[in-house]
């Protein structure tokens, strides 16, 4: 099972001071940013396993800031600061150490995440001597390296055994999450789905925001009422229109209530399996592809009243079949309880939009239709 990969930005914009300071912003290649921070934060003479562990923590923390739009959602024109109190040490124009530079060249698009989560880990760290924190101890990592631990063992010592290393994440330019034009009554599509999901999740913490009963990608009266209430609560113009200011206030709150920028997070989850369009209808699947189906159904059940929750046990039984039929009716498909290409694609499109990572996914189909009694164990 292949997990969704957030992208690595080609460039990152650094504010040379604390967020509200009157300091310059510099935009540098992401790989150079990592080399700069690593050369500023750690010693080039440390053991290679300690260097790799620290560099991966630096990469992951920076990627988390980009992925969650931590600063941009607050209206700042940068991705991260050079303030060591809240981010990582960056010294504009400094030279890099060769030992660090060589390692960064080989792993700059690798990062840490919790198993089952999408977002890069907000891998906090400190020097471990004058400052301690919840996260990696820089000097402690060197001590563990001297004890013979490899970089993965070192990272798990600090971040837990439920982490993994993602290798060779895709590289591309920064793409803002804001749709580019305001969303309003009558708007439709994946961006409206993302809007509805954010409103419903934030509404769990702010119950005054009315729940949108069906996350259907159609900006109707319920969505407009929820937007107006959100805008009133957070001091925005309550016009029911989601412009840039409202969108990024939603993003900021959504990241906050899910803890996506924290070391301990509720996590973003989405998985994919190999895509093969079948030539005929067959049986015989059970396991990961069924678990994937059940995950999508469970996500949809939280936002579509007609779909009952299912257990993610990898077994296509009566409960799963009933949920499939309910979804097919909702989506205007033949309600036969069989998951062929049309049903899988419709499930995928709606679930990926709800998770909010559509642009980071590649549509996937298990390779053969799934129906009651299927198994591939």
C-alpha cells in the first residue's frame, strides 16, 4: 500500500526574525535552506547517523510548516522564520559544511511522518543541554550514535516507534490552497467540499457553527449559513462569501483543531493502492484493497447521512456491502453492491476531496471489482 506524498517545495521563503519583526524575507532553494539550517544547528564532526537524524528532523519540521500553510494562513508572506524560539536557525549567506552538504544532497526530499498519517511530522528538537523540549535532543542524538544506534533508531527514540521515513517525495513549486476566486452560493466542486469539511471539523470545537449535513460539494443554504456564523465568530465580514481572508482563517483553525502543526497530531490520513482498470467483473479480493474501500466509506459516512459507518477490518461483508449500496444510490450509480471502476472512482473523488489532499493523490483502483464475500488474503 502506497501512502500519499506531500510535495517538497523547490523554494522556501524565510523571514529573518520573529514573525512580527520588521525583518527581510529571503527566498532560497529548499535544499540550500536545509544545508544552511543544519550547518547552523549541528556540528559537522558528529557521527553520520546523528547527522542524518538531525537533518531529517530539520526537513520534516520545515515541510510541516509548508504543508500546513502555518504562516501563510495567518497572512504572512513567508513559510518559516529564522527564530529559534519557534522555528529553526537560519543565517542568511552562510557557508555550508561539506559533511552536512553531502548528506542533504542525498536526503533533502525524505522526511519523517507518523505511520498512517500524510503530513510531515512537526519534528521539534532542541540542543538537549541548555534547552530541553518534547522532541529530539541534538546532543542526545550524538550520544546515541556513539552507542551504535542508526538514524532511524535515534529518531524513534525521541519521536516514538510509530514513525517512518518517506523517501523521494515529489518536488514542485509552492501551490497555495486558496482556490483563487471566492466561493459563494452556487459554487460547486472539490474546493467547496474542502470548505464544508473544514467548517464541520471546526464546528466540533465551536458548536455555534451549524453542521452541514451532506458534504456534497454544492455551496447551498446550509454552507452559506455555516460560513456566515464562522465569519461572525471570528470577526470577519459576515457576507457568506469565502474570499481569501475567510479561507485562510478556516485553514488556520482547521490546522489548529487537528493539531497538524504539532508533534502530537490527529493526523491527515489517505492511502492508495495500484490502479488497474479491470476488463471484467470478478471476485477474490480481501485485505488492503478492502481496507482502503472501507476507509473511504468511513470518511464519507461522517458527512453523508445515508451511509452507515463501517469497520475497517479488510473483510467485505454485509456491513460494507450495505454502505456501498448506500453510496451508489447517493452518487446516482447502479446500487448493486459491487465496486467496479465507476464506483471506486466516485468514492475516491469524494473521499479525497473531503480529506483535502486531492492534488496530492493519484486515483487508484484495486484491480478487480469488490463484492460481498471477496478475499485476497
